[in-house]
C-alpha cells in the first residue's frame, strides 16, 4: 500500500479534529436586537424587530416573561447590561423586571419611563460553558388596544429592548 495514500486522509482527519475540537467557544458579548445580531438568540416571549423614529432597532417583550440565549465561556464574573423602556399607559402601575441567569434570580428593578440602561453583576458560578439562558419576568404585559385610545395593536407588550451586553466584570485591585 502506498504510504502517501494512507497518510493524506489521516492528515486531513487530524487537521479537522484539531481545528474543531480546540476552538474556544464563541461568546455573545452584545445583541443589538436586530435581525443581524439577534436572530436565533431571542428564544421566547418576543415580538418582531421594529425601528424607532431615529431608526434604531428594538424588539418588544410581548409577554410577562421573555428569554434570550447567549453563549459564554463561563470565565469570571459577568456584567449584564441592557437598554430598555417599559410599555406605559395612563394609570399603568410601575413596571418591574426581574432578571434570571440559567434559572437563578439575579435581582429586580423598577423601570423608569423612557429608555434607560440597567446593569447587573452576575457571579461566575451562574454561567456555564456554551449556551446560557437569560430570562426577564415582568410585572405586567398589556395590549395597547385595551389601554391606549385609538390603538389597534393586540400584542401584550411589557418592555422594549434596544440592546443587551454580557461583559467581563472588572475586578478592583486592592493595595
């Protein structure tokens, strides 16, 4: 048997194995809540992509809970940041968002009117290597047609999201 004929497929197989098995897991650092960066990441509770008057993309959470899946290497504490604004109507109660990572509650926040950035420190222990679920639970989701005169929008809206980031938490050096 020709040794070259035997070694060539072995070399190709070794190269494929080396390249596929040794690649680090990609990490999701940011989602812009648009079709280009968020397709497939918005796993449940979301409406379609929309644009603001300023042409910024966003998406409504159209339920009392919404989940997004991000990839992580699970190395170190993470800072979860997002920009959002609540669906508001006359007489609406305060909108509260509770944040969970892989089923563990991080904290909750009362959302201010208008677009704001919110940040949550998340410990390394909550993250796993590969896909991770971030879930938001909201105090209410209401259809604009039931709350805003003249609206025909039947979706149950809770909070609109502009972007989300998962960043390495900065450690403070002592000394």
